[in-house]
């Protein structure tokens, strides 16, 4: 069985980039989980690869049928990790990386306490704001700022905290932590 790895952090901290680099380094060992969401796809996202994009009614039906390992309402949209996808990938001896918020991470840790949880921390508030502006995401910006502060306050609930001050160093550190956890399983 592979290892279940939770990656969380505020919007714009670089979670996707870190996960992509980890998978690029060893695609036979690492894989990303597939989540469903009610938000619209961004220009660079591929339906069925980036997310399963569904309506709110479809999402609620899936939730009620128990199809999610975890789910949450984040910035006005529902997100949920598809449990069958995760279990199939773990059984295939892959380390499955979940990119989820603090609410979802807490749900997963209750159901799957052996999951490794890593919180990605920005080097500072200014860097986080700059990264968000570069992404061009302005909707609900004040809400995102408040959420980031709340999320950062919950970082101590995670097994590890990694500062994304230098991308390659952060990727190396996350891989080292996963490999360390694999030795414990």
C-alpha cells in the first residue's frame, strides 16, 4: 500500500507547483488524488484530470451517497476527494497526494490517522499577496486574506510545516518527509 499524503496551505502558496514537481521527479511513485468541485475550470485545467467539475446538485448527491473521503465548502464552492480514486491508487502502491484545505485535512486525519499531513507556509504575507496577484485571482480577495490567516493559525495541527521560500528546497523537503513516513509504515 502507498502512503496517503495531505498537502494544505493558503491559496497562492504554491501547493500545485510543489505537487507537480514531486510527481515529475518520480511519476511511478507519486500520484495526485482526483477531487470533485463545483467551481468552473480555470484556463489551464483539464476536466477529469485536474478535477471532476460538477454542478452543486451533483456534488450534494455524491456527498449523500458517501463518495467522498472528505469534502468542504471553500470560497463559495464545494470540493471533495473521491474515496474510490484514493483507495485504488493506494492499492496500486502509489503515494497519493491530496491537496485539500484545513477542514478537509481534519476530516481525513479522523478517518485515516496514519495519513501524513504537511502544511505549506508562505515565507511572508507580502510574498503570498504577490503570488496571488500574479495568478490573477481577484474574486473574494478579502475573504481569501481572512482564510489565509485562519489556515496559518491551524498549521500546528499538521505533522510538518514546510516554508515555500525557495521552490526546489521546499520540494526536496516534502519528498524527504514522505520518504521518512514511508519508513514508519
